[in-house]
C-alpha cells in the first residue's frame, strides 16, 4: 500500500510492543523507519520496466528474510537508543514492523513475493486499493493522540479498527465475488478467470475483470446497489499477438506476474501488453511495449498511463455507487 499507510502501521505496531519502556516518540520513529524499509527497493533499477515492475516486492518483502534480518536491526536499535536492557522487545517490535509491511501489501492486487527464497509466486488478495483513507486515517489519528496524550489505549484502538477494516474488505470482496458470479451465470456469460478488486479509495464499489480466451470484460458492482444489473464492457484480448512472443522473457514475465489477466494490442507497428489488474480501460497502470515480432524489445519501455484526478475519481465513484 502507500508509504503513509506503511509508515503509520510500522510506528503503531512498534509503539504497541514497546509501550512505555522507551519514549513513545522514539518507538514511533523506529517503527516508521522499519515500516518503510521494504519499499526502498523501488530505487533499484533492474535494467528495464518489466523487471522493475516484477522484481519490486521481492527479497525486501520476503517474510523469511525479514525475520532473519530483524534481530540484527533490533540489536542495533537498542544500542543506538541506549536501551540495551530492552533489546529483546526491540527485536520483536522491529520484526513486527517489518513483516506487517508485506502482509499489508498482500491485501492489494499488485503481487508480493513474500515466500522467497522458497517460492517466487506473487501472492495477492486484492481486497484493498493501494490508497484507502478509511484504513489509514484511524491508524494515523489514534497514533497522533497516543503521542500527544501519552495514552497507549488510543494506539491499540487504532490498530484494532484498521485491522477490522482489512477483515471487512475481505468479507465484502467475497460477497461481491459471489454476487457477480451469480449475475454472470444469469446472463449466460461464461468466463475463464474472474478478478474482483475495489475501485479507488473505497471498499463500496468493486471492479470486475472477466476473462475469456479471446476477450475480456470490465464491470462494476456496488454494495449500495447490489441488485443493479451487471453491465459488462467487452474488449479484445488479441491472443494471436502473443504467439510471436512465446518464449520471449518479457512477454512471458508479464503474463505470469499478472496471473493471466493481460491483453495485447498493436500500435504503430509495435505490440503492447497490459496488466489488466490495475487501472481501467483504456488506461492501465502497467502497459509495456514489447517491440515488433521481427524485432522484440530487449529493454521494453513502460507506456505512459493517464491517471484520473481526484475529482474525476470522485465523479466515477458517485456514478457507480
């Protein structure tokens, strides 16, 4: 999720573990730093846009590797803060700040390879949008009150509320998926794969990607209008465009990382492949230029994506509620 959410979660977890063993601001600062550390891998350039996308959230988000790293970082923090008697508590606090980062990322649809080095599978629940104020604000406000009033119960309440919201997102995702499958069956619309994820900044309106071998469809389901007929907008997948790129690392990598939720199109003699999980037609957050069948790109570039403004996102949300 976004950096503010990760920073706040890390700080809140560390304050909860350390309590008043050390100054609250000190625990919050250490937790904020630890909660941010895994995302520093975005500054690593792996050589091309596809590698940069699919190698984000890898070793720095691996639960086993973070667990091995946590005692060293906890011991170092205890020395730097001159609180060596509490080094065990620091180790636990730092470990929780580190591992809750990929676990929170797991709730988004991007893909987090938290099983490395045992498996590189990009796990994703997809029940949370990458930015959701209803998750972050309670956590942030509760942490702020805790630091101001020196009362730990506020921080605990913030953690409980934010965790319950994550659970809510998974429950309502399951409800939305069930309702959408029923509606697709009612309309006699067969599908190969189905993806259900929240739209921007909320868990009320859910975007659906319906995959078939030759085309994909997008539709929206609202918790506030659950009985509204599902309208599916269909688009071509152009699977024939993938054939010349079979065995080509970048094309295969996007197909694998997207769990099969991809489509291709031609533009100016070039073949573009889009990860359909993030964004909306025709603008997807991750679209890559594979080059031409005769001259595949050795370092594919990421095509620019048009992001809607907050005002546009709000208007779209109101239309779909």
